[in-house]
């Protein structure tokens, strides 16, 4: 954990897992957003048919309001899919999009959060900053548009 240069608040940096959000510095927003989000069940049902046949990298900033909203919502969707934690890579960056001990430059991150979806180790799509329709709808479109991979 580091201190954000702008706000003076603690921020997460580098690779971590969901457990990091149980820290009181982050739990207040993570748990609140998670509880409030209700993904559309009909879309979740369609996502279930994808058999969790994808991996996800999430690049976020705990200092970023979009990340604070979208990442808990994304986890709620994944939980409804019984998506395995070992298929998620969670990378926290600072305001300059640096992960300190992890080099994220190859991921071409411009805005956070960025959800990168992979199938067979190949990137098949991204949701950047805010979804076009909804997180679950955008994820389903990515997966359905790449069934052949």
C-alpha cells in the first residue's frame, strides 16, 4: 500500500487479490457498490453458458471513482457465474498508470478501470472505464463475438 500523491489517501499498487478490498481503507466503497449492483439475470444466464471459458485482467486505481464503481460491480457478475478467482489478474496502478513492481506498459492502459478479456491467452476484448451498455452486456458481447477463439 502506498499513499496517493493527490489525495493523501492510501492506495493499492501492483498485483493483489480481492482480499485487499477487505481493508477498511477500501471496504467502505467496495462493499457498498457490490451490494447495490444488480446485474440483469437474463444476461447473467447467457454468460453462464460461456462456461467461464475466459480469463480476465483488471487494471484499476483505488483512487479512481470509475474503478470504485465498476470493479465491485464486475466482481458481483463474476460471483454470479461462480467464476474462479485464479482466472482473475487484478493490477492496481497509480495516477500515472504505473504498477510499481509490475510493468503494465505492454497492456496499453490509458483509462482505468480496464477489464481485459482473454480466451486461450489471446485478448478478445476490453471494457474501458465505463461500459457501453452494462458490464454484463458488454462482457457477453465480447464473449459471443469471439466464439471461434
